[in-house]
């Protein structure tokens, strides 16, 4: 158990814990390294390994005592505050390093560093917690895209190697360590970085995502759904659109596909970009992809959503597994995605389905000729072609006369002979009445 520090501060709304601790260290005349030493206590580095994702019970207790905060307040300043909405941290034990693998495998987990809004940082000096979420791409206060990479060192902001706190403390300079040691740091002033105004669609999409991140229900396909369901649908559909937009041929129906090609080319490896694990780094590009997915999910009905997805379906490459298999291999098929994709495939369904549902045939499907494998045909149907006696006595099987009205459902058509009356198998003429 640690003791309270001489000077304590209030946590600001939305302030990230690392930012708070840097201000707390400065207010008490400590370096960030000294403050972390107190937090770690005897447990060492492992206590703060997941400080911003989900602090250990030991670290939470120590921080709450040092800053005279409640344990819930400390947790609310970390990404654990979004567990169950924007993030799924189920199974994570911050004391067990290996449990993180299961969480990371779900994809779109904030890694090292954070995004920033330079005007917000200049106005308040506060690093907001929500900037770390990959589904947050726009600052609604300034209607500008966030920035993810420092133009000075080409690395994410707050990309500390071994410490969750910056050596630069509360400075608004980048402070990322350069080289191997902590001595050299990036001195780029972050509050002066230029910003780009966000598209209105991206702003509207961010407003919906922000409501969902706070736990509010969101309308999807005309129905209000829980926030976690909407955010999962949005993430997995965005992943799918990213894969489709990355297909060669320039068939993607969105202009941001060209920007995506540049980012995809920068990612090496024969497996290609794994958008389900890590979406595009550029917040503007990521925001446009999220907005394209949101445009589909905000349709009022499944049929409207399927119509909106149909142009994307044309970009699916022809493979042996078919388009459904290709799509399912590149994202998580949530129930909502499955409904949309199946509905979009309706015009491309099998011949049997289309004959039965789209052409209005007056012949039952059971009467349509089917193609069977030869072995199966011989084993089961060969005997069915044995000629049956007909009223005319013809030994040959009678063909069904064409252009004759179909019998009512459930009534078998009576066998009729199609042989011409003059043929040898014509039925004998009725015998003439004999005189008695
Ligand atoms: Zn801002
Ligand atoms: Zn930098």
C-alpha cells in the first residue's frame, strides 16, 4: 500500500490515465520514472505492462491511494472503460502476459501509441482516452480527422518502448525516443500540426460511433440494436469492404480505394494486409471505410442494405469456393452481415432457387428433369424407365404430350400414347357389334 502524494489532481472528463499521471508527477516535483517506480512497487515492470489497457489490481490500488481517487475512477481512465462496447477484453488477465494473445487475436485492439487532435491538445493540454480507439477517427469538436503518426519521427504518438509514461511529461512536444536510448527525443511540436477537415459523412458516422461507445443503442437495418452488436457489425463489415476495395481491377465503388492501395503496398508479407487485425493507419482513410460500411448498416431494410452492397459484390474474385466462401474467409460473418450478403446474392442464386421463386413456373419443381450422377442414377432410377403398359397397348414408353395443360397439384397425369394413329401400335379399332 502506497501513501497519498502531497499534491493530488482531479481527473478531467475523457482524460487518459497516462496523461493524468504525467500531470500528477509534475505537480509533485517527480519525474514520470519516479512515479512509475512507486506504482510498480515490488512487482516490477509487469505491474504496468497493461497500464492503459487494463491495469492490474495492484496498480489500480496503488494509484487510487496515491492520487486519492476511487478504483473505478482509475479504471475509467483506461481502455478497460470500453470493455463490452468498443472493445472485448474478455479473458485478459493483466497479471498474465499470455492472455493478451487471445484479446489481440480479435483484431482492432489499440496497440502502442495513440492518435491526437492537435487543436484539442493545444486548448486543454489533455490527451484524451478515446483517441486510442481505432473506431474513433474524427474530432467532433473541430470536425477534423485525427492524426496517427508524428511527421517528425514517423511513429505513432506516445510510442514508448518500455514505459507507459513519456519522459517529456506534460510537454506538448512529441517526445518519442529516437535511436536506442531514451536520451534523444523527437522534438516536433504537436499542437502546431496541420489538420484536415473531415467529410460530413465521416462526421455523422463518428457521431453514431460515439453514441455506441457510450453504450447507447443504434439503429441498424431499421431496428435498434445494442451498442456492442452495432460496433461488431461495423468493424467486420468494414474489414470486408477493405478486402474488397483492395482487389485489383479498380472495380471498387469508392474513391478511397486508391488511397488504400498505397497503404496496402506498404504492408509487406505474402499474406497481404490483414485488415481484420489491423485497419488502415491513416484515420481519414479508416474513417471513410467505416462510413462506407455505416452507409450499408443504416439502410432501413435488409433489401436496401443488400442493394447498397451489390456493387461491392461485383468485386469478389472468381474462386473455386465461390463468392460466399471468399467473403466468409475474410471477415467474421455476424448474423447481420450474413443476412445482408445472402440477400445480395439472391439474383445470383442457384438455378433451382431462381426457377422456383423468380420465374413463376406453373410446373412444380418435382416435375423438372434433374441431372444425377450416372452411378446414382443406375443404383436408384434405372428401373423407373421400364416401359409400362398403356391403354393403346404400345410396348414403348409413351412420351408426355407437349403443350398440354398441367394437371392440378397432387393429381397424376394419366398415361397417354403419343404414337400417331396410323402407326403399327395404334390401338385396335373397337369391334363392330355383332348381330345375334
Ligand atoms: Zn479537436
Ligand atoms: Zn515525433
